[in-house]
C-alpha cells in the first residue's frame, strides 16, 4: 500500500518560503506538542518532515517532489446543465439520419451497368 502524501511544510505549519531558523523553531514547537512518548506515529511524521527540510540540499530535492498548488481558475468550473428531455425534433432528426430516404449516392453501390 503506498504511503499517503504528506506535505512537510503543512505538517510543520510553515510557508514554502520559510527560512532554516523558522523550520527549526517550528520543528521544536511540534515536538513539544507531540512528544514521542505520547504520540509516536505523529512524532515520526514530524521528524521525517524536519529531515526533509533541515538541509538546503535535501530541501531542494524535496521541493522538486512536492505537489504545487494549482493556480486559481478565473472562469466558472460548474458543469453545464443538459436538457435530457425527449423532444419531437430529436426523434425526427434521428429517424432521418438512420433512414435511406434522402440518400443520393445509390449509384456507387450498384456498380457499372454492362450492356
């Protein structure tokens, strides 16, 4: 089973522009809030997030794998409402499309007449 995606910045409560001092301060604040004796699973997540951000080289590699937030759309994303009622015009259009009444290319199906 794949591990769930955890953003280290969100886990530590930081912005992506945080400095190393801010990362360290947030890490120790989270460790005080969730000590390993009380919540070992959460502490492991906090420690992994700190390890991914504490060094500048590791941090740049981590930032390349992070999901970037999608920019906000400037248009309405609600789907259009379709009219799914059956109309007489629809029935006639389908009947006309499926019939041979207006067909004008009969000659190509019968081949050349040999005399």
